[in-house]
């Protein structure tokens, strides 16, 4: 049986090592082909510009910096993403309030549900769809 993320390449941007390790384990259990990680805005932007991703998970607050420049780059490339935060919807700028939000602390089930919803709705939300192949 195929797993939810079979063959998918996911970028995880998270500055807390324990949360990052948990997310890597969850994504591997869900069948991810590869999980690429970044701990800050600069690293993440370099990865977004160098690699192809099927989806991304962005911690909103990265050691005091906001992840919105990463979100901008993902939108420009058509990569769907979710924000992860413990601060609630108030942590998200108005122009990104339509994006999925994963509330911290979260469980494997929470991650699975939000990613299933994101991937299911790609066909109906072209603004969230994966980048087209060249």
C-alpha cells in the first residue's frame, strides 16, 4: 500500500532540533523520498533556489526571524507549504492567512492530516500546486 508521501520531497524549516528530528521521523514514516532541512531563512532560501520540492513545512519564527521570505520563494515556484507555529493565526501575516497552519505542539496524526489535506486540495487550488516540470 502506498504511503501518503511516497516519493515526495519535502523541505522542513525548523530551528528547534528536537522538533526537527520528530518531523523527520514522521515524514519518513509517511513515506517521504527525501526530507531536506534548514534551520534559518538563509539556508532555506538557498535550498529552495537549488532543489525541487513537492511540499514544505515552515516554522514561522526562526530564532527571531520570520519565515515569510521563504514562503514568498515557495509561492513563486508553486510549491505548496504549511506553516507551523505555537503562536496561532496571529503569527501569520494577512497575505498568508489562507495557508494551512499546523499548531504546535503537534502529533504524527496532525501532520498526516494537514499534509493529506494539502495534497488532496492541490487539484482544486492551483495557487498551492506543485511546480510544473520543465
